[in-house]
């Protein structure tokens, strides 16, 4: 059984202000917890069901995991049901952010407020081997439980920075390309793009803010053939990223 103090601590980490205060975040679900334990991120505690504990014999023998019932585990976390695992991890230290022509293509996100979309975009960055993701201050919290879950483990591999985006884009080295999606941009399928610089994506409903849009050096358009008004930001990013990497 988990103590009241531990329960209170875990529940506090459901909220961003307490994640920042304690420097910790929650990881829920068996796959994500296994990814965490095999990464270099620091782990405070791990709670598992008896069945899932069989996947962690070494940690169980050393007393590094705590076995709970499925009901207890579910009550601790944010998932509707959790029959595997939940962990508390320390927020990682932010690495240096020094983009240049040799550092590859960074993904930058402007006002992406949906944690599911944000997590999927972090997963995309992992898939294409991007050096990281830069978030505007109005994006969803990258360490919220829903965001972490949507990354499917990529949170352990993809650095994330939060910046005042227009100012950061304005500080980039001269000549570094800054791309953004735009309905009136160049047809991305007719371009030969190199995975260098920054690709900026905005929310599906609002697009890029004018201050961010003013920093673009090239606008990219994904042509459609049907009647859909728009594409989800993660789908758009996947199409654009694939075009950057098809000739790489």
C-alpha cells in the first residue's frame, strides 16, 4: 500500500506547477516505463502490478520497484486504467541549444497546445533523428502525462527546449534557413530540401503567429486533391519531414 504522503506527491505531479516545483514528472504505461528504465534519465520510484513485475526481475530483486494492485496503480495516475506500471522521473537538464548548418534540422512548434499532438511531434522528431524540438511558451507542457504517453518512449531520446520563439528565431545565425507551412508557399513536392535549419509548425486552428511567420525564410505548401480544409499539425509535419529526408 502507498502512503498518503506518496499519494499526495504523485497526484501533485499531475499538474505543471508542481512538476516544475519538484523537478519531476510522471511516466505511465508499461512501454514508457521500460523506455525510461533503459534510458539515462534519473528515476525516483517505480510502481508496478505483480504481473508486470515479472518483466523487471533484476529491479524487483534489488527492491527498486514497488508492487501495487491494478486499482491502486490506477488511482495514483491519470489513465482510466493502468494494469502495468507508473514511474516518477526527474526532469532532465536542458542541453545547450546551438543550431548551425551542421547540426541538422530542428523542429520548432508555435502554439501547439494539444498534448497528444505535441507528443506525436516529439515521436516524429525521434523517427527522423532530429536533434530536438523547440517549443513556444504557449505550447502544451512536454512533461504532462498525456504528452509523455503520446511520445511512446521518445521523451527519453529527444531534447526539448521552451523559448520565446520569435526572439529565438531572430537570434539564429545569418543564412540558416527557417521553413514554415503556408497555404501560399512553394509546393514541397517540387523542391529539393536539405535537413538543415529550422522547420516551424503552428497549430491546425491558428497557424503561425505573425511574429513567428515574419521570421520565415521559405514557406512550404502541401498540395491537396480533396475537399478537406486542413491537415492535423502532426500529419503536416510528417509529410514535410519526409520531404526533407527523402534525398538525405
